C-alpha cells in the first residue's frame, strides 16, 4: 500500500475551528465540557477536530425550514 492509498484526514485546532465556524474558542471549550460539540481527539494533550467529525456535527444540527427543499 502506498502513501497515496491512505486517506489523510484534515485536523483543526480549537482556534482554527473557532475561526472557521465564526465562534469563540470558549464556545468550543464549553461545548466539549458539556459533550455538545463535535467529536474530538487528544494527541499529547492537544485537542484536534477531524474534518469528517465537524461535518457530521454540523449535519446533526441542521434545521430545515418549510421553504427548504
């Protein structure tokens, strides 16, 4: 298996994700503490979010309006 055969997930730090979502880092920290935010992993004490977990969390929080099709 070559390196090109491996899927390389993209990771976001808390700061990067806060910027992407346009929320504060404290919002994400509180969401982690309350187990309400996206799934995350810890590597040597560093919190990282995988792109697929962010997308899944956003999808799970989707609210459809009557006009949405």
